[in-house]
C-alpha cells in the first residue's frame, strides 16, 4: 500500500522559515512531500535562455533541497504543465491533501482553480493560505466594501488594521522531522529545461537594518547604497513579509510604506485583473501612442542622450536591477517624452527585471503613464536633467553606467525635453477631452 502523505507545493514562498502553508502541512499529522513544478506555461514564454530569475529560483531550490537532505528528505522537482504533473503525482502517492500559498496574478488564479477542481474530483482537499502579504483581497476595503484606489487612505486603513491584528509567525522550521523521507533526488537540470545558468551576482538576503534606518534620507540617490535590494527576495518569498514588516515598523515608516505600496498594487491586480492589458482609467486607453523603432532601440540600449535614463537602462540590462527613483524617470521618459505605449516598456522591464512582479511593475508603469490608480497627473513630467542634478549631483551613478556621457562619443538627445513635454501634454489633453 502506498504511504499516505500530504504535499506542500512551493511557488512564491521559497523558504522553510515562517511559511504559512508549509506550517499547516507539517502539523497535518501526515508526512510532507515538498514539491516544486517548473511550469512550462511560464518558462516557455521566456525569451532569454540565460534568464536570471530561472537561475535564482534554481539555486534557491538547490539550497532548500540541501537543507532537507540533512533531514533525509528533499524537494520533488517536476518540469512540465501543472495539470499533467498532478495527474502523475496522484498515481505515485496516496495524497491526503495539498497545501500551498495564495498567488494573486491572473494566470496563477486560473491555474490554482483548475488544479483545485481536478483534486476535488479525486477527493483530495486543496488548502491555500495567505503568506506573501499581510493583508489581501477584501481585508482592506472602504466602509461600503469597495476597494481603495488611492494609496493614502489605503495605507491609513492598513496601518490601523496592523495595530488591531498583530502579526503572527509560523515556526515551520521547528517541524522538519515531519518531512517525508525519500531517497536522494535529482531535479531536472537547467539545461534539460532549455536554459543556461546565469552567473550574475544576486543581492543577498541579509536584512541591512542600518540602510533601513537611513532609508528616508538616502532612498532617492542611485549613486549610493541607500536601498535594501531585498525586492527579489520578496518576489520569490525567500524572506518572510511578516519579518520585514516587523523590521519596518520598528525602524522606518518610509520603508514600511514601500511594503504597503506593494500590497496596494497586489490588491489592485486582484480586484481589477484587466489592468494587465488595459489602463486602470479607461479614458487613457484612447491615448494615441506613437511607435518609433529607432527611439525604442535607443531607449532599450541606453543611448537616448539623457544620461540618467541611459544609466538606468544599462544598469537594468547588466544586472537585472534598476534603482526605484530611476525606474520612475525612465518610465516617465518613455511614456511622455517618447509618447510610447506603457505596455511596451512594461514588457521590457518584465523581461529583464530580476525582481519582476506583475502587480508592482504594472502599477509602476501605469503610474508613470498617468493611466493608473493614484497616478501622477499627465501634465507632471519629469525633467531627466533636473532629476540627475538633484539625485545624482556628483554624477556617481551616471559615471558608473555611462562613462562616455561627457565626451564626443555620447549621442545627442533623441528628443528635445521642452518640445517633447509640450507635445505630450497636448496629446494627453486632446485624447482625454475627446473621451469625456
């Protein structure tokens, strides 16, 4: 007779510590098999076979597997389509229940609903938990039950709720003896899945409290180490959001606000999944965006003639990261100076960002394009030169990424700031007035 087990399905929660679903699986009374599925529905869409994120996930799973092997267990790794993987697993094991943590992206919601229905037909409960956020879905809403679409009142309600409901942690790491004992396992290799290992350095998961303490004063200056670089660990759940919120609450409200923005955009995506394809404000779908392939290429390659924009784009291509202040300048330049569709810029970021998160990326781009909720007004347009003077006054960031910026080798600006901003304002104003 096959052994009766439960399965914990890892997704955006790649840690053994303070993992909600894992904790519940380990206290279920059954031995737990940890599972990770390399999802072909996701991987087959990736354009770069040396994708930083795939390598990061893979190396993280290797570390988790090594930790579990010390307990005589390991992670069961599968490469394929999730529905077919689950059909295979129910033939191998007697599965009493499946435990996992919520994912709020449209594809993930559809996938989980499909898998839940399949397992239900087989009499297998599917238990999903809140883990990657403090508050989700309808937990932070207006008095009438409708969602907030402006950040500040959302933040105020969020903070009040945090005071009313202190954060609980889940000591899953103390229950390791409850993992299923399995022979030494091997994952599919990156090469077998069609990928090449990426050797780029990834920011560590040590929490830099000293940076958090000075975050409010230093966060806008890309030339100094003023941000935590923990976004990739939040994205893939290698750190617990409950731990980070506790630190933010203790040391820096400004940093904590960034974590609340993250949840705000996740909430927007959950309530309004159409934002993945359309403007949050429907009138902005009528903006007559221009497409200039030469401008797009110059922007992608960091050769626009605007040093702060170019520095950001080169940093992104080289490292998979871009400073948050620079992300705003780059996105504003793309949507206002070049009048190009925010969805094109969003897709470029989605392809290259190590910390790519659909909700945050979409929210940030729609903010810059003025089409999103609580977005910058369309007539407020960043001046890239003034932004550089203010936030990179010593040109440290620009010099690092655009060493030729002050030489004859550096390209002339592809658009003139004054002309481009005037055209952008006229274009937005005309389109919006005609749609009202």
